[in-house]
C-alpha cells in the first residue's frame, strides 16, 4: 500500500508548457527515466513531443509542420473540430498523449499498447492552428461494451462544458455503431460528476417529452446509454420504484420539473449533422 501511495502521489513533473498555457500537473506520470530530473516539460501542442528545455521547443516549433492532431478530422462546427487518431498509425502521438493525460488522471493505468485504441481529440481552431482542448480514448474492440476508456479536459479549459461535449460525442459514436456503451471504470470524482450530469440531463429531457411513459430498454435504445447506467441515474433521482420484482419508472411531473431546474443546461451540443464518421472495422 505504501509503495502504491508513493507511486501515485509523488509527482515528478510539476508544470508543463503547452501552447499558450503553463499548466500545473496533478499526478505522477511515468515519463521515460531521462526525464526524471525535470520539474517542467515543454510540449509541442500539435505533435505532443515533449522536451526538457524551452530552446529545444523553440527549435522544434520552427520545423514541426503539424498545425492540428494527426489523423482524420471527423467533426467541425464553428471553431470546434474533432480529430480521430488511430494509435496504430500514430504510435508516438498516442504515447505522448498518454504521458500527458496521466499527469491529470489518477488510478488509470497507462496504456503502452496504443495500437488497440482510437483517440478523439477536441480542438479549438484559429488562424494559428487547432489547439487541443481535451480528448477521450476508445478501444477499437471492447468486450465490456466500453465506449470510452479515458477522458480529459485540459485544466485551462475545464468547467466550460467541453467534458460533457466529449461524453455526448462518445455516445453519438455508439449510436452510429448501433451499440450501447459505458465508460471504463473506475471513474474519478470529476468523471462521475460529469457523467451523472450528462445522463441526468439526457434522460430527464426524454422523460419530460414522453411524460414518463417509456421503459428503460427504450431509453437505452434511444440514447446508447447502458441500461445499468440509466437505472442508477434514475434511482439517484428517485424516479424508480420496484414493483412485482421489476424496476419501473415513476416520473411524477413535479419531481421531473424540480430535477430539470436543478440540472442546468450544457451549452456545447454535438451537432450530429456535422459528424462524418463510419465505425472502425
Ligand atoms: N467541481 C465541481 N463539479 C465539477 C467540477 C469541479 N471542479 N468540474 C466538473 N464538474 C461537474 C459539474 O457538474 C459540471 O457540470 P456543470 O458545469 O453544468 O455544473 C460537470 O462536471 C461537467 O462539466 P464540464 O465543463 O462539461 O466538464 P469539464 O470540461 O470540466 O471536464 C472532466 C470534466 C473531463 C472529468 C475533467 O474534470 C477532467 O479532465 N478531469 C481530470 C481527468 C479525469 O478525472 N477524467 C475522468 C476519469 S474517469 C475516465 O476516464 C473513464
Ligand atoms: Zn511538433
């Protein structure tokens, strides 16, 4: 236990520079040993290569010709774009992203085997290029019907609705696949809060429209949210009763309205008409 505690708590890299931000890190990340003595790392915001010294980054930026993540742009709406990166085709990028992400993710094992994953990178684009805001990873084939492995919004962009956008996006992909999905466990506290928020808003909207006359199975078919996640969300909202050995939805309109008021609106919607994507085969 002690060793584990030390492993997760002792940070090596205290800050990173990424694009126009200097960001304080949250957790340990197992960078290669030659970076053990570094307090600060300098990332190229486009290819995610990292360096020990500012001058190295400046030299790199003069010759790095990427202006967006590698891979395919599968979504564009206004200044927001989403890129799909295949870990097998862009191994170094995938590994760099995992090192970076682990700085903000506790109790997640780092996948060296990036081959098995697709990475969905959300960017804010301007005339200088497409700047990463956050991402999620997804196994190409999941036995457990996971539709998301790790999710991160970079700290300078947190609490602006990007997390819920990424979550919504992961379910839109599942809908296109004709499958239900669920995030890989364990969820962090912030991960659970974000998922609970997303599930709550999506389910309440549908319940309100259908005046509660809908089954958990139908909700799952419409949203690609796994039935267990629907049940736990509705239970926490006290909208489930157990009758004759069955869970039934009891959506009292007054209770629905009270919850809807408390749920708040996520501003950043996924515009499905702007998603151009076919499932991985
Ligand atoms: N304090 C309280 N509630 C919060 C906070 C916070 N600091 N951050 C997010 N929330 C809750 C709120 O309910 C918020 O909704 P609201 O703003 O409407 O009230 C909701 O989460 C989502 O907020 P977003 O702005 O959409 O999410 P954000 O862009 O901040 O991203 C995320 C959420 C991805 C979890 C981010 O906090 C993050 O990257 N954390 C570090 C990495 C992490 O823990 N990832 C999840 C691990 S689990 C997994 O990967 C399967
Ligand atoms: Zn670069």
